[in-house]
């Protein structure tokens, strides 16, 4: 209401002037109105089921044919008076809704740096600098932080935007700031750094390991050297189904061949050779395959061929091949159970690895 006056000098009729109206039903109520003798207006009564109230009346508003924008904020006065609904998501998951209006005479009703037209478009509260009451201002959330000004927990990680931005320095936009597949709230609760991506780590799974030795037996004397036998020994170590996250064992097996001339008491330069091989990897072999591999190695040291009189025998390896099946497990291929086991073992270095180490 901007003005009240008697209509054409008639004291029984009052002319009221309002701001821009909307297509709404308005009610006007007279308060402390008396006649010239000081008598108050009659009390309201019900007649024929109809309420008669001399102090109150209703009327339908009429929007202006051309929108009037008194404060030049880009939002017409009638829309500012009509207002809009503001819906806020709280950190505990509840949702609240309230109706708001802005001041048609002030371009930025709450003075937060966002004019009323912007707040109407964003459905912010033009009379509050912090529409969602998360202690981060609407202007900062919209222009600087890029979080949701109508949600106290933009990324739904159970940490409110204010705590993430000002205290933990995590992202209020992403539930997993460091992208390690562990929620920020879980990392903080577990005394982990939510800004360092350190789990889960890729794993290497070694399957069956195939080994092959090419062994040649020969006899020699002072004048010549002749081949007696050639063997190709092969065996496969198969992986067991057991995988451990909390325990790591080391099994070591070494094989060295020393070859020479004569009875082996003296090593003759030029004819003596040493063969040895070792490899290290993470693996779990079954007891049966380990025993079979040991027997295969022992067979490679003997031959049933007879040695000619006057000759001495020896053996040498023509080659050795180790082939293995290896699979790299990406972090997203770990099952939920495996990930939980990893988390349980965080405090112990060297954990969360598959298999045992073996050197052959």
C-alpha cells in the first residue's frame, strides 16, 4: 500500500493505491477505524451463512499491462512482490521449503552481490545472504566455490560444504576428492588424508609359471668331445586359489650347475662353466606343482647313456626359459570384500598384496 485517500471527497469511500499487483486474491483490512463520533466499525456477523466483516474486504489483483521495474534490477515489481519458493536440502537429508519476496525498490535486497533477478533465476532467498544457512554466502557459492547454494552438502558425502571448504580443504563438489574410490567422510573418519589418492593400488596377479631347461650331456678326452644325450625338461608351477591380504611369506629355491672336466676335483680353465638363474615375483604355488618341478630339475642332472672308456662326461645347459601368466588388477576390479580387507590392513606396511614371493 502506497497511498490512501477519500474518493472524490466522499468520506464513506476510501481509495487505496498499491504497488504493482499480480493475478492474486488480496485482502485489505481496516485497523482502528472510527466514525466522526469516535465509534468503531461494526463487529463482523454471519447472515444466511455468509460472513459480513465491515473491517475487511478482498479483491483480485490486476497485473500492469507493461511490467514496471522500479529498481532496475531486471525483475518487474509485481514479480518481486509475488515472490517464489526456496527449497533447501539440509546436511541431514531433510528438505525445507519457504516462500520469499524481494524489495521492488532495492535492486539487491539482501546486499550479497547477487541482484534480485539473479536470485529469482537461481531460486535463492533474496532476503538472505546465505540461502541454505551453511555459512558459505550465496555469492561465494555461485561465483567462487561453484557449490550448490541451496544444499548444505553439495556432493552428498555427509560433510557440509562449509567444513569441506574451510576446514578439511576437500572439494564440496566431489564426494571423493582424491579419486581413490574412498568417500571423503570415510577417509576422515579413518584418519586418512582425503586429498591424497593412495588406495586402492593396482595389484599384479601371477598365474601359472612354465619353466624349461635344455640340457646336453657330453663325453670328452684329450682329443675330442662327443654329445651323449640331449634333454628338454619342462614343468609348470600352478597358482593356488588362496590370496592373503595380511600375511606375506617368502620361499626361496636356488639352482646352480657347475661343470668341469675329469672327476670334478679340479676346475680346468676353458672348460669349466657355471650356470645359475634367479627370478623374483609374487606367487603362490601348490605343493604338488612345487614337488613336480623339483623332480623335473633332478631328472635334468642325470642320463642313462653309457660313457665310452677313456672319456669323462659332463653336462651343460643350452638354454632356459621361464614363462608366466601375469594379470594387472586395476583398482576398480577389486571386489568389495577385497577392498574392505585392504582397508583393515592399512596400518601395516606391505599389506594388500596377493601371493607369496619366490626366487627360482
